[in-house]
C-alpha cells in the first residue's frame, strides 16, 4: 500500500500530470487559454505515430511469438465483455435508462489511446519493459465494444442504426490507421529505422505529450462545466469504480497470457480506460437519442482524469505485485 | 439584371452525419452544395462550441444548397430521412439567382 501511495505521489508531480492539471484548472477557472484545433490535431498525429512506430520497432527487435495473437484475441474479448459489466454496474449504481446505460457501457469497453500513451511514458520513465505489440492490441480494442452496446440496446425496445459507412468509419478511423500504419513501418524498418528518426520521435515525445495533455485538461475541464448536472453521484462513482474493475479484468487476462510487468500494466490500462473519440462518434450515428453529455462527461471528465492521476500508478503497483516485476 | 426565383436550404447538422446528408442530397438530384463550419451555438440540446473538442462527435456543420423551387420536395424528403433522429435545423428561404441553369 505504501508503494502505491509513493507511486501515486510521484506520478502526481510529474510534468505530464501537472500539464493536465494546468489545463483542467485553467478551464474550470474560465481562462481563455486554448490550444488551436489544428495544433492539437498535429500533436495527436505526432503522438500516435511515435507510439505506433516504437511499438513496431520493439516487435522487430524482440520477434513475434504466439502471445501476440492470443493477446489480440484477449483484447477483443475484453472489449466485447466489459460493456456487459459496465451496463450491469450502471443499473446497480444509477437510475440511467437503458439507452444511455448501453451507450455509456460501449465507451467503457473501448479504449482511450491518450491514457495508453501516458501509461507507456510512465513505464519508460521507470524502466519497465513492455511488449511492443500492445499498440496493436489497443487498436483491436476500439470497435468490439460498440457492437456490445448495440446488442444491449437491441435486447430492449429500441435499436441502433449501423450501416456500411459507419463500419468503415469505425474500423478505418484516422487514429487506428495512423497507429497501425506507424506500427507496421516500425516493424518493417526495425531498430535501423528508429535510429534514423529517433531524434524526432524519442527525445521530444514527453514534451509533446505534456502539451497534448494541457489541451486534454482544457477539454476535460470545459466538458465538466458543460456536463455539470448531467451526472449524479452514482454515475460519478461508476466512472471511478468501473476502471478499477476493468483493470482487474485486464490483470486476469495478462496473468493467464503470461505478459511482462509492462504488458500487464498496459492491458490493465486498456481495460480500465474509456473511449472519448471513436465511440462517441459512432454513438452519435448509431444511437443519436443517447445523451452525449452523459457519456462524454463520464469518460472524459471523470474516468480519464482518474486514470491519469491515480489509476496508472495504482495499476503499475498492482501489476508489479502480481507479476513480481 | 434578370434574376430567377430559387430556394435556399440550410441544414445545420452534426459533423458525423455530413457525408450521409450530402450523399442523400446528391441522390435526390441536388447538383451543388456548400459546407460551412459552425463555430458554436445553443439549442434544445444545450450550448456547445468548436473550441477544445476532442471528438468528431460534438462538431456541427451547415450544408447550404440552392435549388429550383420544383425540386424542393425531393430534397426535403431526402434530407429528412437523414436528420430525422438527429440534432439539427432545416431552414428554407426564398432567394434569387442570376444563372438559373446552374441550379
């Protein structure tokens, strides 16, 4: 327990978390500080490319084993099943109607790539190695949760609307294409490729992540202000309890697979995080009657800050204790 | 100068629905349209603005098209099929254009 508090305290005063806190505080204080839309987009492209490329290089360096396929499969299964747990928890903790509960549940089966990036940064700074292919697992976990959410809805009186265009948008959304594409480039070019561009994608990584998290803090803070009143106490409790339960599901899967300590942390983080990019867009098309104030405020305003500040150090400590790493 | 009567249709809709709407409009015979970014606004679904959005899910756009009056019904039927379940505003106004053959 002492280690968890020490890790959490250390994490809380890291530049990454403090940058996020600055954005959050500025937004809540109604400052006019903002990161231009195009700049925020450029920062996210950089981060996705860098994390995908480094993941690919790691796979090229250490080789591929059967665990890659099994871990991908475990990620898909987690993404499909976690919404069922989230839906059940929402029905126990809140009075949310079926439609909104299913929409929220879909978000909690999918993943937050920014939380994943922040976790890899924490692992790097602590010298904890992880499987490079976890990047591919992150990409694979984006979509199955959406299907689960629509299945939950179809069991009631309503139904979601899925068409071929939406499938294409989900499976080929820019983040997934960039992440997987950079992963493949890193895999193909290997350590030699990394040596050519490492001054661009390794050294500046944390600084760029700080700026991006400053923007995420601003977005989360403004989301909290807009969504004020949309969430009851039960929903807020869900937003903190669900990632912890999700992380334990990720831990169980990682232990069965025999992942490294770093890989275990990353699978826990993926299972604990909630989407606020791919799934909200899919929900607006498939379930337009669901209230975006509820699912966006929960995933971006409650779960994301929790994971970034307390969740990641908690998952690191639990993974280290469980794997002996 | 000679002008011709036409209808200007403005459809403000969620950005995620943009391509579905323009596909439907083209299917209904609309030959041209303009897409404008919408900075922000407020309505039955609450206030919102473009700044600081992390998801495509929250943005809005406005699709503007100018058509001959006799093609209005087909356009509105096509547009309504897309926007029916979604946040948005459909507005029709009279206007005049210089080159009628273009619409």
